């Protein structure tokens, strides 16, 4: 009898699949189980021991150029047109309508009249860097700095732009740059915090304590606040009757109790951080007092920082303290100006010179001092705020009241030391200083470049959160700006 083998095989296959436990659903299940077994092999196994965090020095991904950083944070947005980015073309249009489109932040007070800078620019240093007459002392260090004239965050709001430059994204609640560096690198200092925030006596900057927040990193990596007057760190010293042997015995008992308490609560990172903080506080009773005592510095050093002048005394003291801290192994120090100190929507003709007077001499002194002590090569100094200003008048209510609105599409900041070039100007804005047109450096580019100088790969410095590897850049487009590097 003749049999059609093709029909027979197809019929047998259908019969087999329909009648056996290996139905189509069963085959699909088997495939899923096989796939799961393959992917399960790729899943990172949980650690056998509880993860602990500390600030001990860590290995870098590649040899670092920088070991410490001091960020001079100019909150509010310094006017780049009037300080760092001369625009002679604006003089032709001064008081006339702006020949193009402007993205205003405050439309209610907006004007289309161009405001050419009323201050003169001149060349400084062997590099010939053009800088404003308002910052003559920064002009003296022109050969030591990289001036970026095409910084960009693209979010015309203080809080969001602060977040972008300080935490990598515009959203709130993320770890700051200082937290990431101390998490990734630890600290050379064993008796001082790894990350310190030197606040202004006027008031906290916009976003307040978020400026030095650890976000979702362990709280061990939060910045420690240093007050602008004594006592610079509160509750540091024990009462007189408890000092010496009584305190030593109390701390020894506390340490044993804490260790016993922690053993029964593995993986509680906040508890680990609190215990570490208590231990560090005891060490700081001597070390912090010494580090913050600028009376040990010479009269010439005080004069260089402007501590002998009421206009520069406060900022000069904090810049000098910043140098003393990194000299003692602190990893990251940020020196803040007060809330909206550079946010000159009005009265810019009088307020901008006053702002410059406060910080110009101390900022330059910090770079000079680090250099003469052999520390500049391994210490990054950053100077800048979260934005620049627009090329047109805001608050057009008379010459004395005029100002400039926000601009995050092209503004200036500078860096010195730690592997950055000296005497170098990078990037350009258009003829009116409104938008970056070449050499743009986004906040992501800035962070990737900084991490590179510290020997860290931005895509490998990660923290596991909700089973996801999180990082400072979190996969955002960026590049290491090699042109900035010495």
C-alpha cells in the first residue's frame, strides 16, 4: 500500500503535539525555562557578606591627574558678558532692539534692548586672555586657568540648572558631585570629613542643603557643613567636665555597644554612617580645630587672600580654609556664595562690581597659594555658577535699575590645576553671548571630564539601587573634552 510520507509525518507530528504532554504550551514553557536558566547564569549573585561603606582610599580605573577639588560656587549666575566673554558687536546695538530671537525666563520684565557691557576688557598673561576690569586679580592667574566660554545646561531655572551642574540631572534628590567623588575615591584624611561645604554668612544658596546631599548614596558621603563663623562646626567639643579620661572611657563603651548593635542589623547603611560619624567626630575635636584655625597662617598669606579687608575678609577666610583642608587630605570642598548673590535681574551696574569685589582677590589667591605649595597640579579649582545672563536689558526702569535675565544656553566658567590646561580659552558664543556656537561643553561633558581626571570612568563608577546600576551621568550623552586637558 502506498503511503504519502509527507502527509503521514505532518499528521503524526500534529497528533503527537496534540496528545502528548509536550503541547505547544508545553514547548513554549520549556523554551522559557531554558531562556531563564541562561539569563539566571548572567544575574549577579548577591554578596555573601553584608556590604559596608567607608571613606578609605580606593583604587582608580586609570592613573589620576587630580586628587582633590575645590569648587568656588557662584550661586545666581555671573554675567559672562561683563566678566569673561567680550562682545564688541554688542556696542553697535547698545540700547537698540536685539536682531534675533531671545528666550526670556521672566517675560514680564523682559526688554528687547541690547545691553552692551559698560566695563572694559583687556588682555592678561602671556596667553592674552581677555577679561573684564571687574576681575583684575583673576586676570593675574590667566596663564593658570582654562576658561570655558560655551558652557550649557539648557534649563533656564536656578534649581534645575544647579542640579544639572551639581548632580548630573535636573531632577532633585540625586547625589552631588562631591558625594560621587568621595564614594568612588574615599579620602586621604582619616580625621576629617572627606567632603566639606563652606557656607556663606548671608544665607544658604538656592536649594539649601540639597547642594551637598548624598541623595541615594549611603549618608556617609554627605557633605559636612562648615559655618562661616565660630564655632565653625557645632557641638564638636565635649563639656569641660567630660574631657580627657571620662570622654575616652565613654567613647570606648559607645564603640563596643555600637559594634554589637550593628552586628545584629547587617546592611543598614545609615546606621553604619552614624557610627562612623561618631567615631570621626571624636577625632575631629583636635584635627578640625587645627585645620580651621587660620591664625596659624602668616600675615602675608592673610593679605594675599584679602582677610585684612572687610570687603573680602569672609570669602578670603573660607578660600584659605579650603586650601588648608585639601592640604590635609580632604577630597572635595565647595565654597558657596549666598542665595542669589549673582542673580542680577536689576541694579547690575552697582551689584555686579560688589559681587566681584568679594570673590576676585580670594579666588585668585587660592590658585596662587596652591601653586606655590606644589598642590595645584593635583587639585582642581572650579569657579562658576549655574548660568550666565542674557544680552538684553531686564527691568528697563532707568539706568540704575537695569539688569540681565537668566541664560543657560551659553555661559562661562573656569578651572585651574588637576590636569586642566593653563592659559587656554575654549568655545565660543554668538556675537551677543546668547548661545554656544562652537566648543560647547554640557554639564555631562564637564562631569565626564572631571571624573576622567580623577582616574574614574563615568560608566563604571556606579551604585546599585533598586537592582539597577546608577551613576553620575546615568547613560546620558557626554564626552571627555580632551581639548581642556594639559
